[in-house]
């Protein structure tokens, strides 16, 4: 599975921590920027991750900004993207179980590195439950009703 990651300046440090940890574990993340803590526009990097996931339906993504709101809003503009803002373990698990989220949005200013890494482990290891949730997820795109 390919995993794409992107952040703005507020999420840059957390993104680097995640990249370092995944590299140590022998996993490869495709970094879509930003590449410094210099001020940038979050949609540029969120769109880059969402486009990559949109073009590779078996992939997943990680987007990070200060609150996770901006990157999530941007990513969710893309067809087939279900980006969930996650700030604790239970929300993260439910985003996968019930919503089949394919991108996780992390709020860098409100979680620490340990929590982020734990949530990513949950996000990537939790399978979509399907069943009654599948019909709901199928109704998410505009015009699906």
C-alpha cells in the first residue's frame, strides 16, 4: 500500500517525526511537502496528497496542519476522498471502521508525537467494517442519493 503525506508549516515538525519513524520501521511514505517550517498555504499540500490517493484507490494519506480543519476541507473536495480529522484513538478507529476514511487529518497544535504515531498505527491497521456502513459511505459523494 502506498501512503502519501503532506503538511503546511504548522504541521511540518510532526510530519518530519512521522517520516523519521516510518523510515526507521522500513516503510516508505511519499512526501508531498512542505519541506520547511516557512509559512505556506495548506491547500497546496492537502490537494497534492488527495490527488495522489484519488489516483491510487488502494493507497492512503496523511495530511497535517495546525487544527486539521483546513487540510481536511481541502482534501474532501476530491472525488473518492474521505478525509477524517482525528485527535484521539477512538475517533481514529471509528473513521476507518464506520466511514472507510482513506486520509487522516492530524491537528499538529493539539496532539503530541506519541499520540500521532499511535493514531497512525490504528488508522492503518483498522479495516472498514462494511455492512450497514457501506450503504452510508456510498451516499457521501454529491449526487449519490
